[in-house]
C-alpha cells in the first residue's frame, strides 16, 4: 500500500478492508434470496462463486501489470541506494 507510511495507518487500512470483505460474504446470501428467491438459491450461489473465482484468477495479474508508477512517490534513498522494504514497520522491530 504505497499511500500508507506508518504501522497504525496500515493496521487501520487492513481493519477497514476486513470489515468490507466480511460484509460482502455475510450479505451475499441475503441479497441472493431477495433477487432470485429461496428455491433457486443454490444455483445463484454457484454462479456467484464461479464469478468470484474467475475474478480471483484474473484480477491479481491485471492489478500487477497496471501502470501505477506515476502515482507512487520515489522510494527513499538510504546510504546512496533505494530502500524499498521495511518502510511501514514501527521503530525498534
């Protein structure tokens, strides 16, 4: 996460991500029952699971190849070299 520069901010971002993802999975069944009815729930859950699987297979390679280098600040230089790791960990660890 290039915009997060401290450990508390990273923890807060991960907590929000977990909250949103858990709401997605908790509400999927309720929303599907309202959309297709209880009789066709198993078919709807199968289709949604298939779509999520395809998104999980295709999404990471697309996100990894996205040209976002113009959005990121340059890494800090330490001892004349770029430091790219342990920027977000608290001091003393």
